[in-house]
C-alpha cells in the first residue's frame, strides 16, 4: 500500500519522536497548550505532567 502512512517501498514510518531529531513539539510549547486547556491530561503530548508543570513554571 502506498499513501500518506506508507513509503513507496511499503514500509511504515516510525511514530517515535526522537528528542534529538528536532522534530516534534518542545516541552515549553506543549506546556503552554496543556496549561491553556486547563491542564487536561489529554494534552500532554507525550510529556509527563511534572515535566509540563516545570516548563510552565519556567516561562
């Protein structure tokens, strides 16, 4: 199958976000969104609530 979720050779791209890759959301951006949503656990973007709170407090 070829499409948005498959490469031409049929392999599927990885869902893993590598912290060193430069891809994905920063903890500070995630903390801003998380706080604006009332600290809803559905908006942690893979970070722990402790990480988000610390980043939010630094801002």
